[in-house]
C-alpha cells in the first residue's frame, strides 16, 4: 500500500513541479516511447545477459513481494514457535525414536500437518528436519550444530538476496544508459544542424529526456524497489533464525518452553507475540500432538 502511495507521490512531485514551473509535457511525451525503448529496454536486455534464469524468475516473483511485503505474518511466527515446541517436547519426553517418523516423512507427520503454511516452505521444513536428524545421529555439540545451521542460513539468504542485487545492478546502470540515449539524441540533432533554432531546441530537449529518464528510473523506481525487496528478504530470513535459536537452546538442555521463549526473542518486533500470547498458543495445542 505504502509503495503505491510512494509511486503516486513520486510522479506527482516530479512532474507537478515541472508543470508548475512552466514546463510543457509535449516534448517529454513525444520522445518518451523512444527513450523508454532505448533506456529501459536496454536495461532489461543487460539484466537478461548478466543473470541466470533462476535469478530472472526470482526477480519477477520479488516484484510482487515489493508490494505485498514479507510472507510471514504474526500468526505464522506463533505457529513456528508452536511447531518447534511440539518437536522439542516430543524429543525430550519420548526420545529420538518417537521423533524419527516426523522428521523422516514430515508430509505424513501429525505435528507438521498442523501448520500447512510452514509445510509449504520447503527450506524451513528441510532445515528443521535436517537439524533434528543431525541431533538423532548423536551430534550433540551445540556449537557444531549452530555452525552447520549458520552456513545453511547464509547460503539460503545469499540466494534469496540475488534478485534484489540484480535489481540494484539495473538501477546502477540506468543513469549511464540514459546518457547513451541522450548521446544518440545529440547525434540526431547534429545531423539536422541546418534546421531553425526552434526545431533544434526541441530536438535537444528530447535528447535530454533520455538523461532525465535514466536518473529518474534509477533513483525514483528501480533503486527503491531493490532496497524494499532486500528488506523483505531480510525480514523473511528472521524466520529461519528463530529455528536456529530454538534448536540450539534445546541442545543446551533447556526445557521445550524455555527454548521457544528464547526463540521468541528473535521474532521481528512488529510480529513478536507477547509472553502471554505465546503461552496461550502453546496451551491450546491438543494433548494428542
């Protein structure tokens, strides 16, 4: 919502000030399609040249995240803490054997099936199951487990951040591509040097539209979108940090409720449940879980 408001304000402030200062839109509108083709078209072409298909697809998906925001909401964080509570409680009270069926086939698990949104995140499920599997293989050194989890999180975060970096690279290139378009406009103007001054003035103005568009698109649209996408990726990454915090706390010998309370401290402030809210959520879990 705020992103749409920001885009509307961007156009209103930039072009509104231009019109209020006596500027005329006819020169901009006349050359706009050609300049956009030269600048934005070239930027997209360079983007396709420099990126893999995975990053291209991720960027298209990421543009939706710019407007929709992080996929994890406050209720999802409560669900994650409840899931981790059930898993660590099962491991502590019933032993490794009771846990194996849940982590070997999470799609058939009565614990995982209670949280369908988390089940759709393959990395989260694999991250939890792989870590618990390491614990069942007697890898009980909290520092080794934490180090292994940290490497997985860093790898995932690096890959998830690739679309935001690709967008930022495009933003960095746009001003230069605007200069390219402006130079082409100057070349066209110089080839018509015998025309009257009013015609040459219009052609020079059209050429300068290229420089304007390159800078405007870079710092007004693409750059801010890249920053927003990176913020979304960072916030979504906090989801996996909670898993790390809870499971490492469990390895240190803490009770299940203490472990999830430690994990609660890693939840982003805007979505963090209070102590009482988490306690209520845990108490509402059916006993047969």
